[in-house]
């Protein structure tokens, strides 16, 4: 089996509402206001282009600040810091480590292989931050960051790129993501999908798909 992880809000913290409340308290005094502002900052074409790797960080800062009407220097400081704010989620990392151990166990026993990959919408600067700050990422068998490929989820091409690069059998591939459109796109390629809420819930669903050896 191949287990493919999304990163933001699955393996690493991603709390855009909290970021808006911290950095723009006058515009985001309530969680509802912060949610709206987060969508205005991160949910539009400029940020998608940044994810895709087709726009530079300074350009996305300038364009978003102008469109949304926020202070460019404040937004810039936030955007430049996001890579370091993406901290590992302990329970999710523990799940990943259990899968790493199971992979080794299966190799030792000559059992069906288990492989671990990632597929993340991640601008290039943040991707490099994650690699630099998190040594455990070297334990993946491979993966794709959107910014490196000039493709983003939920476009079919990015799933096909991962599948082709690592010769994945779609029927033996399961994708963990926190966003339903991304899960639906994986399922359209013939993959299994787990809509991630918590590490415990994901563990239970992985067990149901055949990875019974991993414990809660």
C-alpha cells in the first residue's frame, strides 16, 4: 500500500483564521471576520499562483495587499514568516512514525511493501523551510510540492505526476487531505481517500483499509 500525506492541517499546523486575528486585529476582531479575511488573503487567484510557483513572494504580497486593502508591510511580515509557522502536529507525526516502523517491519518480514509519500500545495520558499527544519521528512519515500511542479491540487495533473513518478498503483494508494475537493480529485484517479480530521480518525480509517498493524 502507498500512503500519501497532505501537509497543511494534516502533518503541519495551518491556522489562517488565527493568523488574521493576530496580524490584523482591527479587521479580524471576531473569528467570523477573521475567516472572511483569511479567505480574501489565501483563497484567491494570487495565492493559488504562489502555491503553483508562478508568482514570486513579493508580488503576491503586493497584489493581495492592494486588493484586500491591508497594510503591505504587515502582510509581508506575515507571508515571509509562514514557513516557520508551519510546525509539526505531534499526533500526526506520531502516526507517520508508526507507519515508518510498519514499513520497516514489512520489509523484514518480506510482506507486502508499504510506501510513504507526500502531495502538498506549498510555495517553494515554504517547501524549503519545511525540508530544512524537519529532518523526519527524509523518511518519506518521495513526494511532490506544488511550487516545484507548477501544478496544484485539485488539478488531476498533479496526482498523475506523483503516480507516474513513483509508479503508484492507484488501487493500492490512499490519500490523506483536510479538503474534500482534494480528496475527490484523488478518488477520480482511482485512489482511496481519507478526509483528515484527527490523527486518531485517520488511523482508524487506515486500519479499515488494511493497515491493521498500526495502533491508535
